[in-house]
């Protein structure tokens, strides 16, 4: 790092670009390495925990619905220290089917904002054909199917 001197202080005849490239590479390696004594956790493990949390969250607030949850991938360059306690997730917020929520590790402290797409489907009765006035309803012409809840999603978050 002693070679990393400002450009103006170097003699213009020296290979400055090579020295600057070496200094920049050393700095990137130094900053990207986790501190000694703590291991970095893979972000896929955190994504899986977040997925499980959201599935349970939507089962609790909308028990008769079926959910499709897609976690937006965390940048693989992010290095998070292994959490010594369980990771906590804040209640999701958002409008429509795009939500955001926060993952918090109490020790060592770190937090990460995450995003996901959530689609909820609820069972509804839909007629197979047009029903004339005063017709008798029967299970044969009123099947139950799952429908995407677009209008009601904001009230469930």
C-alpha cells in the first residue's frame, strides 16, 4: 500500500496504471474479506429463511388462501456475518403484490432490506354457465376454484 501514492506525485514516465491497478486490487480484496473470527453466511440460506417466514406469515393472516412467494435475489456480493441468534424478520409492507421487509440479526448486529412478490389465491365459487333467473343452484354447476386476490392484497399486508 506504500506504493499507492497520488497520481500527481509520481513521475510521469513510470507505469502508473499498473501501480494503480495493483493498489485497487489490494484494496478490494482487503475490503471484501470478512473480519477474522467470523464466517460469512451464504445469502441463499437467508433467502430460504425469509421464504419460510413469509409462507408462515401469510398462513397466519389469511389461513384459507394459497400463496405464491418469490423472494427477490440478494446481491451475491453482500457478505453477512453468521448470526449467533435467530434472524428476525419485520412485518412485510407494500402495496399490491410487491412487498419489502427487513431481516435483522441481533448479534453481531446487521440488517438487510429484502423484497418479494406475493400472490394470494382464495377459493371462490364460480358458475360454469350462465344461470337464468330463479334457477336452483347445485354443486354440479358451482365448482370451487382458486382466484388471485388482486383487490384485497393491500388489506392483508
